């Protein structure tokens, strides 16, 4: 396994307030725009959303690796990332805070504490999280129960643990 990896993404402005981005490993391009609040087009990814997406994706894959190393079984993981951007006359727009809200479902109540500890460990080792220097708050949520199969309801979640 190599000790160093290089990743490349290319982006270019196409017209107005929109652009395209691509990378070597995917045949798909991403259409992006400035945020609608800043005059961009509605319905396109924004650079702000792409940054938050990178964090959500990295947190998810990192948790999978951390859980696998710990031989920890889980049923489901959803990671919601919320970023607050503030406009400052002197420096322009900047992220002021990012909230990381992982929602972990585990098969049994006994796994809730361990799941919470692994979510905290994931925050500490996630490469994208470590690359972002603005304050990040982890708001983990762990619940025991089964993920409902499509078409029927699961009313019997045993425990909910908010960290």
C-alpha cells in the first residue's frame, strides 16, 4: 500500500454563475453554482455544499473502517452535516461553525455506549474533519432497534442515546 496519495479535481466556470467539476476516477461531472443567496442558480450543488458533502462522506467511510477494526456491528448510519456561513464586511463569507450529526442504529441496547464511543473516535480520526480548521461540534445520536423494512413500521426501538 502506498504511503502517499494524490487526488485531483478540475473545475471550470461555464457561464453566468455556474461551472463544472470533474475528477479522473468518475465519468460524471458535477454542475455547481454560487449559492442562491449569493446570486447563483437554484438546484445546483454549491461549493459550500460540496465541502459539507466531503465531510459527510469521509465521516461515513471512516466510521465504517473504525467499526470494522473494532469488530462492531451496526444496522445503519446516516450523517447529517450543517454548516453556518456568516457574511463579514471585512473578510467576506466564512463558515463559522459546522455541526456533525451522525445517527447510528445498532442491533441491541448493549451496543449503544460502544457505538457512541466509536462515533467520537471517528470524529477524531476523520481526515476531512481534521483538515477543516473551523469549529466542529459532534452531536451523535445512537438508537437500538431494527431499521424498518419497506412497507412495515418498527415501533420497538429499545434505547435512544444522545451523546
